[in-house]
């Protein structure tokens, strides 16, 4: 289903009802330890959020980690707060170092490990993390359908997939009467529009899929902290800083500053509001390492940009 507004600012994502900001769990067990992660999760829930995004691979890239750290932190939080029914949990399969790809055997092993780490008996939204073109769509869709029928997964979605493979997947599900993708998780933000706009966004719109974009703040660049000539102490500063020295990056910051001033809002809020206003987008994903970073993210649900403001941002980011 496409994203539609429901009471209390919720968005419809298939059978799921989600808040307008999805909280990214990539920092849990990486730049935020368990106690910091619990504080962020508590504040997110208190602020009206209910949609948490993680993956089995988070955060295998950190020396000493094996993957599954984020799911483990999240599972410990769910168990300690006893609030499983209050949240929508999204996780992903296919990129864990020990469970790479989308073979049926990999999916069926990986999901049980995710469920164990999350300390739950069901996953609300289960993504194929990266398409695996060595596997026929019928193999992984049949495996995912089995998980839905078994009650281990409520809805399925895709991240990092081509328009062509998406079309093939949806056609197979329709033909065979299997669970179908209801959402996409594309790389999409004000300084990276061509990673979604075009064929992929058109396919999502045509088939009624909702988009849940990752890198919504371009690794923090769109918070406005990263300016030409400034240095920020952050594990993600390298990714964000590369935008600061581009013409598009400078134009986007200037436009964000203009719109932010008009609303007395943070640049991050404006960047997320632009994303939320785009066709098919249901809930951008953004992560917070500290509780102090959350208000600017949660405020996306309360900020509506004017047509003129959207046009200014579109032009700056073109």
C-alpha cells in the first residue's frame, strides 16, 4: 500500500501502522552502548515513535563485532520494557558475514537467529537487505512466504534492488499467490536523489509500494553540522564531509538554512520533511546516538513545508 496519513500521524505500511520517523538502529552496539541505546529508544517511544529499523549485519564492520549487536541491544530493550506490541520492528537478511545472500537455506537460518537476538517470536517487516542476482526470485520469495505463513514475519520488503528485479519479484508473487513486497528501503536524500528517483520510484508508485529511505540525512550532512572548513568528531564524519565541498552540498545547506529560519526548525527536520513530502515516501530513517539528537528528528511529524519551500529545496538539490 502507499503511505497514507492515519490518526495520530501514523502512516500505513501494508498492514502495519508506523510513525512518520523510523528510528535507525545501526548505532546500537556501535557508537551507542546499551545504556545509551536504551535511553534513545525510551525517548523515541515517549516522543510518539514506534518504528525501529535494524539489520542482522549491524554492526559487523566494527572491530571485535560479529554482526547482530544491534538486534541484541534492541531485544534486550524489548525484554526489559515488555513493550513488544507497542513497536514495529524491521530487520534485514542477506548481509551478515555468516549468512550472506538470499538462498532459501540462508534466509531460514538467519531469521531464527534474528528472532533469538530480538527476543521475539515475530518480525513485523523483514527486508531482503541486498538483492542476490545469483538466486532466482522464486527461491527467496517462496522462502519469505513460508516465514509469513509460519507467523515469523508479518510483511516483507526489499532494500537495494533494481527496478527490473523488483518488477520480476512482484510479478512472481502475484502469479504464485505468495507474500509480496509492500515497501522499499532505498538510499534517498536531498543530496542523493538519483539513487531512488526515476525507474525505481516509478515502479514503487505503480505497484503501491511505500518507501522507507535510508541515509535520510546523508550520514549527518543534512543536520547542518558539516560545513566547508569545519571538523566534526563523529564516526560518520568522513561520509558527511564529502558533501560539504560540492556545489550541490553548498546549495542544499543554503536552502535548508532559509527554510529552517522560516520555521524556526533544525536543518535536519527540514531535510526529513522534504523527504516525507516526496511521492511514495512513508517514513524516513534517521538514527540518534544521544537523546539530545532526537527532538529534531521526531519533529518531522509536525512540519509541513509549503510548495514554495519544496520548490526551493528541489532546485537546490537538482
